[in-house]
C-alpha cells in the first residue's frame, strides 16, 4: 500500500487505476490507502452533475472537460451508471461521447455500475474520486442519474452540484422540486436548441422563487447546448461563483460545514451497514428470525446488533 500510495501521489496513471480497483473491491489495505492519501486530496474541486436519463449529462461533462483541459487542468470523471446492468448501453455511449478525452493522459475517466448486495455505489464513487484527487486531478466531475439515495449521496459529496434539465420538463419541474431544487447549486437548462426552453426556465424560476430562502444561495439557470459547446463558459462561471460563495460568505461557509457533516453521517451509515453485513451476518440472520417469529422486536434487535458492533 505504501508503494502504491507513493506512485499515485506522483501522478502515475496505472497506479491510480490500480488504487481505484482496490478501493472499489474493498481489497486488502484499502482503508489504509484512503487514510494515507486523504491529506493530498483536499485541493481538488468536485462538481456533481445530475439529471434525468438522456438529459445530456455526459455530453455536458465532455464539453466541460474540454474547457478545463484548455485551461491546462488535470481532470477526472467518475460516472455512475445505475442502469448499465440492464441496458449495458450507457457506458458504451459515454465512451463515444468522451472519446476525444480517452487518449489524453491528463484526463482519467471511470464508470461505475450498480453494486451488489452491499449497495454502496455512492461510497465507491466517493472513494474513487478521492483516489483520483490524490493522483492530481484538479477537478473531479461526478455524473449521476438523480434518482435514488445513492445518487443523492454522491451529489452531496460534491462541493458544487449542477442539475441538468431539458425543455419540455415544465410539468415535471413541479413534481421533482422537493428533491432536486434542494441539491442544485446551478441549473443547466440543456438542449436549449429545442422548443420549450423558455417555458421550462419560467416554471423553474417560479418554483425557485417559492422555495427560496432569504440570503441563501440562489441557483442560476444557465442555458446550454452541450452538443455545440454553447453555454459552457457561463455554466463554469456560475460554478466558480458558487465555489467562491462557499468560501467567502458566512452562509456559504455554514452550508459547507453542513455538507461535511452530512457526508460524515453518510460514511458512518455505510460503515455500520457494511460491518453488520460482513462481520455479523449470522447474528443478523438470527435476530431477523427472532423478529419474524415474534420473539424479539426490531427495536431491541437493533440495539443488540449495535452493541455487538461497538464491542
Ligand atoms: N438537441 C440536443 N441534443 C443533445 C444536447 N446535449 C445532448 N444531446 C443528445 O442527447 C442524447 C443523450 O445525451 P447524453 O449525454 O448521453 O445524456 P446523459 O444524460 O448522459 O444520459 P444517461 O447517462 O444515459 O442518463 C444524445 O443523443 C446527445 O447527443 C443538446 O444540447 N441539444
Ligand atoms: Mg451519461
């Protein structure tokens, strides 16, 4: 692990790939590796990109990578693809969209598919992002389809989150506002070349006005045509403004520490569940049977499990 850490920190691509596999597989020494590299990961800026399937997230990510590369920055992309076990197509599609970047040694792209029984896709994504930050990525782009808990966890791991919308989503903006308005720092209204962009922007603005808290950050709506590289400058400018806001204003700093706390709790939850499942699988089954048989209630069962975990 020591040797691998040293090589990752030197910026070796192959070492980074190996370290990504190690943390993804929870292989021997992965925790030690993560602890070792952590101090060297804090300079990287993480941007979350979320939105419905087909909204143009990957196209947008590819366009953003192009801009960061033009500015000489080293970039990593971590794409979570919960649908791939069924379709297998999205990652393939991403390969096409990202093709121009696959041969660039300063760009590291990694796609993660749904995890098995342990869940923990978000955890894998965050750990992989951490490795790539240590490798020297100055910007990490985390792409997720914004649906489940896992995806929300990833979105909150990012310092700034972009929610990608498309024209014609007018009605659904209302429906999804509870979840998505909360986690958006910037809205990218992509496919602005299609009809209905004005209507979607107006609906969104209205929803934002209703939910907007005084003094808090108000997310901008940036129109983009990712396929034509349009609006990317403006999008990146908004992302930068949000980054600065988090560092320089009192409310921003408070939002930032809330986020750190939330991420710590997410991590704790993963640790507890993983340990319960891996180290106390039998006890867990015994307790579940007892609850099923009516011998034990779930409250006492959880307390016993927790006590065992803490031993
Ligand atoms: N007209 C138009 N089409 C776009 C634009 N951006 C992306 N597309 C197209 O939309 C389709 C989906 O794009 P992707 O980038 O794969 O979308 P995604 O959100 O990453 O999709 P998933 O990862 O499968 O959820 C592709 O055919 C793109 O070419 C745009 O600005 N305008
Ligand atoms: Mg995609």
